[in-house]
């Protein structure tokens, strides 16, 4: 059962199209950040009470989260947070790598001085992020990767990717500071920007590919260390 400290999670002001969208985004973040852990049971009525909404938007959010394989909705038996599927993580990484490699190549071809300075500013902010605030660090990391896509004119591809990588994001959150030190992540980001600034698509691709490989290399160790969170 969830407690009253889980919501709301977002620190920035966001405009939501519907209440269901808001509830969906909040619960999704709680699952990704392991505030809601695999096996936790969710009550439609309790979630509706915490958000101050009717049960209908919560029901809609649960259905979409089940489609994303984050929740298991079992009629008459309750709704549970799903275990992390290693196969889902590997599939999501495959899709993400394909999109991000294409995006960073476009950025190296098209990014102007303003866009490059924006990327450098994001790297600098990431370096100053509180070491113990993994949620904030991951949010800033996401902003950096989205900015790369925007600088190359592929922002729409990033928005599509966001909806596909929730399982991977759960592992990425788990891995912060446990697999790759924050300082190393910042250095890798800086190297990617250097390649973009040199307008070298191949170097940018190589840097991005190496940066993204960390999580798959470390996945077996994460599964062993946190076996209670994984299903396979």
C-alpha cells in the first residue's frame, strides 16, 4: 500500500491535458524512482483520495501503466507494481540506442553555438547536482539527452522514446552511483558535447554508444545485487 509521502513528485510546473495524464505521470515516476517497489499493491480508491480526483482518471492511468508493463492489474485481486523484466530492459535499451545514436549524429551536423552552449550549461548543472538526490540527477540527465535531440531537430523522436523506456529507466535509477560514478557520467556527457561542437557525427556516435553501454554491461551485477526486484 502506498503512503502519503509519495505524491506529488514533480518539482516543476507542468501543464497536463487531463487529470489521468497527471496521475499517470506521477505514478510512473514513483515506480521508476522505486518509491513504489515491485510487489507493492495499489488501491484505486486510495490513489484517488491522495490525488483528490475521482476513481476514473486513476483507472485510466492504471490501464496505461499496465500496457507499459509497470503494473499488473488483476480484476478482483488487486493491482501490483510489476517486477523488472530483464528482457524488457534489454529491448528498451536496443530502441533507445538506435534513436539516440541517430539523434546525436544529427546534433553534430546541425547544432549551432546557442544549442552547444545550452548543452554545456546542462553538463555544468549536472556536475553540481546533489549526490544523494538521485531523482533530481536523473531528471537533469534526461534533460541533457532531450536537449541533444532538440539541437538536431529530432525532438519528436525523443518524445516517442520517453513512452517506451520506463523499464530501462527503473534500472538506470537503480544504477546511479552504484554502477557508474556520477563524475564519470558528467565526463562522458562533456565528451559528447565536445564531439558535437567539433561537428563530428562519427565521434559523437562513438561517444554516445560508449556512454550508453555502461548500463547493459552492469545489468547482470544489478540483477544479482537486487534479485528481489527482477523477474528473470
